[in-house]
C-alpha cells in the first residue's frame, strides 16, 4: 500500500493549502485530459474546477490503495462524461456536411453548433493534436475515456475498469471499438521546420502571393473556418477560396506565430489599411505533412486571443 503523505493527512483534516500542494503536480495534465475528453478549453476549465471541488469534498473516500493521480483521473473522467452528455460533442465543419466546391462569400456563423476549440497550453507530449481530438469527439463517451486512459495515459484495463466502475471485459470491448474509429497519429510536429512553414504560409497569404501560397500546400489540403459551416478540400478549391476572400476582400493582414495543440499556428489580425489598427481575426492551425501544409483550420473567434497571451488589436509598426 502506498505511504500516506503528510499533506494528504492534513488535507483530509481540512487544510486547503495541503490539498493545493497535493493536486498541483497533476493539475495541468488533468486539464489536458479534460480538453481531450470535451474538445473545448472552456469546458475543460469547468471540468477541472468541478473535479477539484469533488476531489476536495470526497478526499475522505480516497483509501490510499492506489495513487492519488489515478484517483484524480477517475474523478475527472466521470466529471467529463457527465458534462459531455449534458453539452453534446464538439464538432468541426467537416462533421456537418460535404466540402464546398466554390468560394462562399457570405455565410453566417453557425452559433448553435458546439464547435471544437484550439488548445493554447500544450506541449508535444500532451497528445492534443487537433485531428486526434476531433476524432475523439466522434466516439461515445465510454470509448473516448477508455482509449485516452489506456493509450495516452498508460493505465491498465483493470485500473480503467475501477475508474469507470465497470468490468475489464467492458473496458477491452470499448478499447477495441474505439481503435477501429480513432487511429492515433504521430506526435505533433512543433520543430523549426514546421515553424518556418507556418511563417511562410502567413507571409504569402498576407502579401497576396498566390503562387507562393499554392507551393506550400499538399494536393489534398483542406481549409475549415469554424464557426462557419463551409469548408474546402483539395488544392484547387483551397486556392480559389484564398484568392477570392483573404487575398482580395480582406485589405490588410498582420500576423504572429503562436503554438496551438502542440503545433505552430498563426494569429491573424485584420485591418482596413496597412497603416491602420488591426483587430484580432483568427487563430489558424496548420497540419504539416512532408514539409507542406495538409490542413488549415482557422478559428474565427477574437475571444480566443487572450488564451494565447495576445492583445485584441495590433498597431502598425
């Protein structure tokens, strides 16, 4: 049996500072787990807060037979399953319908859709690449939880059965079904080459350099822009949209490189002229493949900028 720490004894007696010390080492990884489960940084915030409240109130029920980390993950997973059932799964435009075959110039935001959101506080080892998280949202909650706890976090089927209050047979069945739907890709590529690619992407788009822009794309590239429902597939459709909208209808761009979901991304600001104040427009994630851009996801939400430590406006110069 693991040794019970002094902080655990103090926390059980009502010492909030001791409890804070207990959970601090796993707080960030719990937040990443909640994001993978829920597909939204705001929902992850809510889930983590509820997890810590439940853990504080239920600490007397932690018998100490396993690790505190495993117990906290069990609490967080059950909280996320309840939230997921109440709020529904998060989506990207490709989940709603087929790709558009021509540039859409006037499309209202789909505010009623619960959109997947980017994750700002991610390291490569945290397994939050956008395509992986999006695929997870297509799984039933129990399969999503089992896959994450086993494949990403390394818990055994027996441990997961205890966390989810089910049988090992049920866990193994959930894992088998989840693996048929979700194939975990490689680790996110947040290296100097990928960062240079993101910089070239932003520079060519902002300069209206269509040939340079196209040279950066794979033939099967996609571009999605939540909360807009339309999206584009293939270099021809993506090029047509880029030429018709961001390179023609949008007067001036400024940009900054950031990291989102473990990969380089671009924060775009839009202005009326090059000398004007530019306003926050999108956080754009790029999926690199073979030195080119294979997928573009532009989250058109200025409210995301503070999550990346960015101001709402960018001034010239």
